[in-house]
C-alpha cells in the first residue's frame, strides 16, 4: 500500500545509523520536512516524539522495536525503510530512448538508491526528482553556459563522488554499451578500484524505429540488422560490406553524414529505390518520421530540415512504417 503525505514543514524523526539513514534523511529533506535524527536507540529522549508527524525506522540492524512501540502508543505513524546500501560505488544505467516508460526495473531501483545522478542529454531526465528522490542531480550534458562536460571531466566527477562514499548513478541514453562510452567508464572505475555495475537499457537502435512502426527484422524481409555509428563517414569497404549483407542498416548519429552514407551505398550497388527512414526525437512529443528512398532521402531530409537526434533505417522493413508515413513511402516509391 502507498500513502501520500504532505510533509512540508512537518517534523520527521529518522531513526538509524547515519550511513544507513542518509538516503532517508535526504528524501525527507527533499520533501520539505523538518528532519530530526537519532542514530542509536539508546539516544532516545522522552520528549523526542513531541510534535513529530512521522517516524522513519531504518532497517540498520539495531533494535528499534521499543521506539516503534512508543510511536504506536502515541498514535504517530512509523514507516520502515531499507538501509542505504554502502556508497563508494558506481552503477552505469542505460536509461532507454528518453521516456520513463522504457526504464527497466533495475534502472528504477538504482535511481531510488542513488546519492548522486550524473545524467546525459539523451537520458530520460524529466522526472528524476521523483525517480531519484533526494539524490543530487547533475546534468553533465548541459552545464551553465551550455558547455557540456567533457568525457574525462565526467569520469573525474564520477570517481571523486564514489570515492567520497556516494552511490553514483551514471544515467545514459539507450544502452550504456551501444555508442555510449560505457566501456570506457567501466574501465576507469576498475582502474580506480571502484565497484561498478552495468544496467542494460533499451537501445534507441531498436526502440526508435519501433516507435515509428518499423521492426528491424521481419520474417521473409530482413533476417539481420547492423547498427553503425554515422559519427564519421564510413569507408568504401564498409559501405560495400553493409550493402552486401542485404539486411537492415540502422545508423545512429548519422544525420550529418547522410549524404556520405547514401552515396557510398549507391556506389556499392544498393538499389536507388531502397526505402530509407529517418526518425527524429523518438518518444518525444515532437517525434517525426521522414521516409523516402536511398536516391531521394538526402533531398527529403533537407526539405524537412531533419536534425539530430535521429535514427536512420535503410532497408525494406521501412515499408512497415506506421500511419501517414506509410502513405508517404508509397507516394515516394511510386514517384521514383
Ligand atoms: N547509447 C545510446 C546511443 C548513444 S549515441 C543508445 O543505445 O540508444 C546517440 C545517438 O542515439 C543519437 O545521435 C541518435 O542517433 C540516437 N538516439 C538516442 N535517443 C534517440 C531518440 N530518442 N530519438 C532519436 N534518436 C535517438
């Protein structure tokens, strides 16, 4: 059962050793409560419950039963809280393509347990104050003055906070190990002797096409898909191999190099009427799909002013694109 209480300005007594109680204390402070703390049962004074709206008993191995009994006699509600896990650790969390709905149960657990959350621009951050109550939230994708922190500065911050005893959640967009520099961050934690856990996330490579109705595989249409980074243009060899595979090609970070990709695939013999889709800002209110062909997509993307973040899909599965896009595709194919 869950109850909602407005604790603004109300006195909350948190009972538990300081390390075990630190997360509960931060959560109640974040809820606007006037927090009092008691670290051991022996420290309980007779007047300590006066004016108290709620008592939080932290499950830290000490015997809080006498305090619970006093609360019951005084009619003060008492809650039980899990002890905060020891800090000094990092959890790398894949946040999915941007909506809370695609956070995993493990991601939600990690956020709930976080002392500090370092989140990226494409991570789902709209509701972090609720999902990570009381945690300090640090936007490493956009700092004052709009300068994102560099990779090594992010890693330095992550390490410094974990070494100071915090449970650090490094929240990333999609999956941490798909173009997310997750491997580097794990290496850094290991080299610093810090425990690190990785929580896989739903990658945009699959979920963003899905948001537009495009399955990356489809029986009889495509039985393989390749995910590539379009951060830098591919080589001719890579274009040739990709075209030769005959499956779906999914490109992340590929808006700026789209002309290189289409030209390279054409040179490698891919047919000009191969469907291509661009899905921008998947799962946001402004999600948009532009569908054309290999021969037409550069013009179509230019006319539509397609921008990053977007996932590109090259392959016959793009014909499955939902709704009005399907008509666009049909129109484009008919015209080509
Ligand atoms: N680790 C991430 C990818 C990071 S690279 C993952 O697994 O999804 C960043 C690229 O991901 C963006 O340039 C874009 O190509 C893609 N991307 C991530 N989220 C997106 C979204 N909501 N809509 C469209 N593209 C997205």
